[in-house]
C-alpha cells in the first residue's frame, strides 16, 4: 500500500514540476507574444483601465480623460484639439496612437520604467504606474499666432529657438479634432473615413511629414556653400554670372523674376532673389560640396526624430550640372519639410551652430516629480561663424531693402528669405509660398526665434502668392509672439 502511495506522490510531484516549468516557459518566452495577440483583450482592457497621463503646453494640460462607463474605462479628450493636433497626435481605442501620443506612449500609459518605484519593477510585476505627463516646448501664444495666420489654408509653420533647438510652434492646417477618433463605435469609424477621404488631407502633419520644393529659401544653403568653399570671397563683389543664363549642357534659359541680376553680387542676389546667380554659384561649388553642405543643414537625414519621426528632406547626390543648377535654387528634386527650413534659418541666426530640434521638454511622474529632462544637443555646424555673420546681414537686407519687407518689426533685428516654389507638370500648378526668418530683440545677445512658413494653396496669381506676400506676415506674427514671451 505504501508503495502505491509513493508512486502516486511521485507522479503528482512530476506533474507539479511540469506545471511549474510550463508556467515559467510561458512567463519567460511567450508572454510578449500572448500580450500582442489581437485576440487577447486583457491588454487592451488594462490599457484603458486608468486615466492616461497628459500632454502639457506650458503649465496647462491640452489633453484629458473621461470615464466611459464601458469595458474600456477611460477615453482621451483634447483641449483645442485642432490647434494642437500636429503636436499631440491622437490616442484612439480603435486606431492606435500618433505623434507624441505614440512616441511617449509608455510614459503616458504608465508602463515606462522611468515611472517605476524600483528598477525592473514593471517587468517583474507586469503592472503599470499612474500615467506620467509630457511637458512640451511649445509656446501657446506662438502656436495660436501661427494657426490664426494660416487661417485654414493648406500650409504649415515651424518655429525654433535657435540657441537650444526647442520647437516653439508646430502648426499644420487644415487640421482636425483628434477627440473624434478617441473611442470606439460607428461615430469614430465614420469620422476616420471622412478625415482620410478629405481632399485637404487634414490628418497630414505638413510641418514634419510633408516635403515641398523649398524654392528660393534654399538659396541660403547655396550661399553658405559658396562662402565656405571660397567660391565667393567677397559677398558684395559682382559675380561672373551671364545674362541670359543657359543651364549647363542644355539650351534652356533660366529666367529671373527679379531685375538687375546680370553679374549681381551674392548679397544682391539674395536680397532680390536672383535665380541665375545662385544656380551659377551652385554649379561652381560643385555637387560634392553642395551635397555635403545640405547634409550638414539636415537634408537627407532619415533618422531625425523630435521625438516623432520627421520626413526626409532631399538633396540629390547624383545629378548632372543642369540638374545641380536647378537644385541650387530649390527646384528639381530638392524638397524640404517646414521644420527643415526652420533649421536652416536657425543655423544662420545661431552663428552657424545648428542645435537638434526637440518637442518634449521633460517627463514627469503623476505626482509632478521630473523623471527625465531634455536639453540642448548639437546637430551639426553647417557653416563657419564668419559665413553665418555674412548671411545674417544678407537676410536682414532682404527684410529691410528687399523682398521680405512684410516681415519687418519696428525696433527688432529681423532676417528673412522669401521663396516661391513651382510644382506640377511644366510648373503649371500654383506655386508654394515660402518664408524663412529669424528675429532678435535689441536688448538680447541671441536670437529669440527662427521660423519657416509655407502656404501651398493660396487662391492668387504668382505675384500675389510670393513668399513676401502670403507667408511673411504669418512669420512676423509668430516672431512678434516670441518676442513678447
């Protein structure tokens, strides 16, 4: 009898060991796969079982939560949703997350190890802490100025603090209310379908996810390359640019919108925006040096994150000379996001030192304690300090004596560059209006802000849609808001 009891006990012990081994196997090797299984509702239920942390602009939360009384207990809400949608993105129970809601999801949902009381606490307990908060670098007054200036037109604004890289405004219009996507049900799916079908593409973040031909604003990059490579040693001396200028190895004549461009100096070519001079200088600089300079400004960078991913701005690295000439004036295949062109203006304003742009200032726990602090980081030095000083003077002349007079602010040093980029078959589409600029208060030792504005669908002829006419007043309003901070 005792022998049978021993055998039964041994069998039970063996089964227990097997059970423990299997449990350990599931916990160690299959837990992640089971958590990610779409059929597993427990992860989703746990995710929405507590309020999500907030995204803040200044000391004010622009997100919130509301109780649903359903299985998914909490649903995201947004304060001034369309105004801040290019910053926050959406957090949807149906469609997931985007932008900061996605990039900082672990913090906002309470699963980030930064929020845990002890190292590896969340990994061992598989629990979550109360959601943390994400404090942005955005200034409300500047965001509102940019949004009001665009007035619902298709376009975008990006504004940076040149000395740090802080993103002070990030606006894209037309916009949308992310709260319409927060929950579940037919109303959410209908809103999703409607927004994605809209011809105006309101869910497209034009400030960081859309690239445009930068047109004449790119001439600042070409000027930097010409000065640093010593192709131009005196910015005020006449160049050897012929008129008419024929694109190399072609019979195509490159036109100028401005007058007085024959053999114009680099400074005059920037002030009145001569296509011929800048295209000619780009060819003289050469493809290799032009590509390297553009790269130092941020072009061709596929890994830029703010923390959301930014679309790659393009400057081709394999071109014929006629293509290089067009690329040097922001045409051909050259494209840029508004954030990229704000980086160009910021590099000039900051003496040639380009700081890495960032949108999140700090992360705090639910009790308000800071658990992570962002700070300025170097990106590149696209030009020498002496070149930056010369470009500052040229950009100031654009505003005070040239095409950018609509950006002038009394008593403030403002530099700018207009741009009108053509698109469509044979350039038949309405051109994009660009303006990049920076502003420095007279009592300050450093610039307050660098701005890039693009307006893509103004209902006007070419003369009226010029960067100085359509985009410069928006940039001025944003700069004025920055100076009042």
